[in-house]
C-alpha cells in the first residue's frame, strides 16, 4: 500500500463533511465536534499523529497509522474497515473508538478517563504489549486472545469487559488492577508472571472456577473471589491489604515465604501452610495484623484438596 505525501494537515469546521474516495496521507486531522470524515470503500487514509475529528471508515477501506507514531483518537471513530498498525505504534483513545475487525496490533493501547473502545468480532486477536485502561471503558464483544502482552493495567474508574478465548489466556508479566475487570471465564496468573496487584479494584467472572496463581509477588487489596486456587510452584510474597477481600478454596498448600494479612482472607476448606524452600517447611514471616487482619480457615467445613481431589486427613 503506497501513500503519496499529500497533506500536512486537514482542518474541518462548522460541521463540514469530508469524503475520502482514494488513498490520502496526512499528519493530522483537526475539526470541531460536528465535522466528520468518511473513508469510502477501497480507499485508505494514512495518519501520522492525531485524529481529532469524527470518522466513519467503510468496509474494505482502511485507516493506517504511521509506524512508530504516537496516535491519539479524540472524538468518535467507527471502523467498519481495517485499522492498520504495527507493533511499534502507540494508540491513545480520548474519545470513542468502535472496531469491527478480528485483529488489533499496537505497541501500547491506552484508553483514558471517560473514553471508550469497543471491539465487535466473533474472535479477536490483539497483539499488544501494554494495555492501560486509564479510567476509560474497554469492551470486546467476542472471544479475546492477547498475544505478546507484558503489562495489563486498569487504573481507578477503569472498566474492562471481555471473554477470554480460553482459561489459559496469558495477561502479562505485570497485572495491576485498580478498576473493575469482568471476564467471561476464569483465567490463571502464572509463569512468566512477576507481579499481581489488585489495588482496590475488582476482578470477577460469572461463576467460581479453578485457577493457578504463581507470581513471585501477589498483593490483594480489593475484592477477589475466584473459586478454587492453586499456588502451584508457590508465591514468594503474599500480602492481603486493608481493603482486601479474598475468598477461595485452596487446591494444595499455601506455598509462600512471606504471608502478611491486613485485610480479609477466607479459605473455605482445610489447608496446609508451608514455605517454598525451607527444610522445616516453616513460613519465614507469617503476620496477621490487628485490627484489620482477618484469616478465616475452613469456613465451609470442606476437606483438604490436592490436584482438584478431596483428601482425607487422619490425626493421631
């Protein structure tokens, strides 16, 4: 797809409507809130920096972002055609983007406060390293697969809704949630994970599931009721913050070197606590702080569970 160097800037005003019937390139498009551009079928618009106008892209048309650019979509943009970017392009949404396609590629995606991005497709593959929902709303109406993600961030007032393609969907090395995340099915947080932080937010799915958590550091300071949890190879440091509301059934032991509870952790079944690597299996630091720390054990009078199988305990 070859683009000539056409226009440095396009400016619309007073509710103007601009029809793009062929290939056009420009660094930016600016307008008032009433103006709109229309990219007609089989036409292509190359954008270098900023889309500050309403836009409608028809089927078989495309909006292509310059490689390595920092792109901002400031008003509403409805994509019936293709949004073309590569893994070096950074996209920020301060308006409203609707994408009807099964592929999305970017170095980073940022949806800022009061902005929204909606993707409508039966299955969507998003190849993006950093997802930052910074107070806005990100929704996918279809099964979602992230490829190459390293950071999944949902800041305060951010809202995320999507259905993972499988429960094995990987959400990155660093998960930081201070908003509201609603997933269509349970997901695990495992290798290669470095940090899982729930900072006053909520992560939820429709019904309890079976998940694995094995990040070196886990900090839960919000509501998290995942279902059954396995720590698998263990967690170096597990902290429940003062706003923490962690409720689960444990599959296998609580494997950690440091356990600090300043909020509520309710475990529904019998469970064993042990360290990751000490020969005597004793946890190096085990603290339940007063007055907010609250550790509740075997609240549902259930058997110990190992590999999703109940085991009997015999005490002599």
